[in-house]
C-alpha cells in the first residue's frame, strides 16, 4: 500500500497530467484552440503568448511532455521520464508562484508528486550527483 501511495499514484498522476498537457498543446498547434485551458492572469497570458511566438518551443515542450508522461504512465524507464519533465515541473511551479497564483494548487500537486518520485528513484540518479 505504501508503494502505491508513494510511487504508483504520483507516477500515474504526473503521467496523465503531462500526457493531457501534450495532447492539448498539439491540439492547439493544429487548430489554434485549446481543449482545456484554465484561467490565466494577464501576465501569464503574455508569457504563454511569447512561448507561442517562438515557433519551435511549443512543439519541443509538448513532445517532451508526451514522452515523459508516457514513460511515467506505462512505467517504462520512469526515472528517465521524471528527468525529462523535471525542468518543466520547475517552470510550472515558478509560473504559478509568480505569474498565475490561482494555479498554485496544480503546481503543488506537481511539486509533491515530483518530489515523491525523485525520492523513490534517488538511487537511479545517484551517479549524476557524484
């Protein structure tokens, strides 16, 4: 039960979150509309617009989200999946803390799930810290 709460549940939650984000991003790139888009402050919208104007960035970001999410969801090299999306999770937390405070609950879920998984996979990352 502990393994489920500390590893499996966060892994599935993050995997689904990042897959849904990727699908929404690719849908936006194809149609110009979002499938889901929570409320964003004016500053947050300006930041998102700047990312959209850098034509290469959103496809790259959504591809990383998709690969990382799939690796986590299907438990295929989940430590690699977490390593891929860790920088994205950092930006999500900082974005909501600084530009879009109404999204802090989602940022907190991302941070807690990411921290639990980083702790669970710490032995796989040990070589990176030597």
